[in-house]
C-alpha cells in the first residue's frame, strides 16, 4: 500500500468514527422508560424520565449523589456519581419500620442530610390512619450513609403543633437551622387544607416551642382539588438569598405545581411578614411536553459545581393522579438578575438533554 492510499484510509476511518459518535449523541427517543446503563461508547446526553417514582430527594457530598424517593413501606437509598445514570444505580434498603409501630405505614418523602458529623433522614409515616401521619428522624454516625446503623430518633415536632405533618425538610440561614414541613391542623379531618410551617431546630431531632405558619393556600392555582401547600424545599441563591420552593394543589390533579417564598434581605425566617410569596406558579404543567402535575422537587449542583439542577416528579399523561404512574425527571435551571430562580418549563419526555457538566 502506498503512502497516499494509507493516508486516505486513515481519513476515511476517522470520518466514520465521527459519524457514528454524532449519530449516537444526537439520536432521540420517545421511550419514557428508565434509561439503560451506558454502552462502552459514552454519550453526552440523557432523556427524561429517569425512572418511575415520586417525591425525589437528592443530597450530594464528596462527589457522591444520594437519592431517595417514596415507596410507602421502607426507605431505600441510591448512590451515584452521575445523576443522569441514576436508574443504573442499585438501591439499598436502609430502614424498614417495625410492623404495627406508630411509624410503620405510609412511609413517604424521605430526605437525607449531614449535620455535625452524622447523617439524618427525615421522613413521614403513621400507623395506617390518615390522622396519624407525622414526621420522623433517623440518625447514622457512619461515614457512609449506605452502611452503619440507622437509629430511630423518634418523632420530630414542635410542642403545641403535634398534628398531621408530612414532607419535613431543613432550611439553613445565617448559621441557624430551621425545620420546614407541611401540616394540617384540623384534627376532625374535615378541612383538608395543608399549610407550610417552620420552627427553629435546637439539634437535628428537636424543635423549639415556637411555630410559624409561613404559607397557606390563597390563590386559585393552589386550590385545585383542594387547598394544598406541601413539599417545602430550601434553595439558597448565588447571592445567598433564601427561597422556599413548595408544591401547590392536590397531587391528584394535572395542575399540581411549584410556588415560591422569598426571604427578604436580613429577614427573620420565623417571621411570616419577612417572606414574599409568588402570586403565580413558578413551574407548572406542560401538556405538549408530556408533563402533568410537576412538583415535589429537590435541588442539586453538577459535579463541577457550575450548574444548578431541579429534580421533580410528574405524570406523562393527563388524569393519572397520585399513583404509581408518576416518574422522576431533572433539568438545569438558572438564576435571574434579581437573584431569584428561573425554572423555565418542564422539558419534554424523550428529548435529548446535555448531561450535568463535569459528569464522567
């Protein structure tokens, strides 16, 4: 073979490799099932939904993403270094309640945190009766939350506000920790209106006595089905401005959506007047993208810390309700000039999206 022929063959083979690579990275799919583990040739995109599930929560530490979601009977924990490949991670059951106990049924919305050298999981559970739902705490001193022993620290509640409670989470502002949750104070179970409350934490499993109701359903978009403000999630902007993003309306409707509370500069998180509430939803259904009832979200950053990501659940078709058809999705979001988040609109299922920057 002469030199010119050899050079031509090399160019052809190089061209063929580029064509195959482009074809793999640009191909689209409308298949809403969880993505498969990557083939040997890595691609730079993924598509939603990631997997089936509801109430997604993510905590990241030391390059690892820890993921939890509702399964109703126990708490499972996933770990991965690439959120776009979440479905290929193998979950580990870290907590199964004792049968018949006060926290043995309806195990919902677990969230993982790391405080003062220990891991904590906040979750919702009851004894099977709706009015028994409360928020609970687990503690683990192992360096790795997928190992070690999870100790049940019991119920977490504010004295004087021990009523129906779900979706517990934590807001940290100016070195102080605050527990935020959804509560329904009507013990008769006639008025199903759900509000969001806040109390200062004295330690990761104890609250002070003062409780503040931060928000209740006020607008029409918060009252579809019935009035609901739930699933509060703390978000700290790049200028350290604090937000609480919450879910509004009954989850069984297509109009389940996200609302927003903004803490004014220098404000006290325990003072309702120091929070400004959005008058319109900040993230809502997009029928053309097969996104109905998007809500109950969490946040995380890309591996290189350059991007902000929203993870949430939604239904892929209308009238699917709060059932097993909900699925988990994620997409990048930005912050506006005034420091508030801009979540955009739900990205279409099947659309190829660039992976979080820094993923390997």
